[in-house]
C-alpha cells in the first residue's frame, strides 16, 4: 500500500494486489479528514485492507466517526464495507439496488481476490441526485458513466474530486451503452475544475485525461 497526501485534508491509499492479475490495475481508496467526520471513498477488497487504513487513522488522525461512500457497485470497490458495518455507508440508490442483486454472485466469482473474510454489507443511506454535508464542505452527487449507478465525491474545501471508475487511463472501461449520459458526467467534471481528480484506479488524474476520455466516449457513440 502507498499513501499520498492530497490537499490539506486528503489521503489517497493505493493498493496493488490486482496488478499481477487479469485486471492489471492498482486501486485507490480516498480518505477525507473532515471537521466532525472521516469520509472514506470506496473500501477495496475487504477487511484486511481496511484494517491498514484504520491503523493509519489511529496513528495520525483524531478519532471521529467514519462515513463510507461507495462510488459504484463493482466488487473491487465495496468488499471492505463489512469492516465498517456499524458506520453510515452512502451510495446512489441504484448502487444499493445493484449491490443487493449482484454482490453475492461477484463475491463467488472473484473470491480468490478477497482480502480477509468478506461479507456483503449494502449501503444504509442513499440519495437520488445529491447529498450535501454542508458543514463539512463535501458533496456526493450522481454521475452515471462507467456504470449507471456511479456517483462522485466533491471536497469543496480542497477542490478535490473523487470519480471512481468514470475516469481511467488511457481510456474508460465501458460497461453499458450510455454514451450521452456519460458525456454529460464528464462535462460536469470539466465545469467543476477541480485541482485534483482521484480515480478509482491509477495515478491522480488531470483534465487532459478527462478530455481524452470524453473524446473516446464520443468516438464510441458515433462508431
């Protein structure tokens, strides 16, 4: 695991267990040290990985309630939910539905990648368009693209945008035929003009990559 400081209150934890597999990718979990809460974006492959983050929190940060956010329903972003079974777990309402429908199947299919004993815990707080923690300067908003259940986290204080799998290098991985919706999401990212863009996989992104992803989606839409 590698830890990178982002802005004044963000920490990007990068895990490498999936690099030497068919998926060939590193995976990011993002932590925001808020005023009254710690906000954790995605939970990776299980409780073993999340224990490492909890150790970091215990050593370096003040004790606060942890609020978990699932950017989308894919297995490699939600298996650590069970480590936070007593916490608020946020997602878009469609994400919760898709986790309920698909998570056990994906757990059985990819169980060799579990980090610790994984049990499926679905989100217990959902939203439709946006969920705003005003006192924390943090907003969660619906941003369909990589999946139709995808959502993003915007830290207004540090101008950091966590986008899950909606941005990827060199090009996005398309899972559904939703090019028009995906294009609107990426244009919204461009309007935000964040100083940092944290993807679900790979290095911190910039707007050159966002525009490159947008160009690719447009090309797919008309091919």
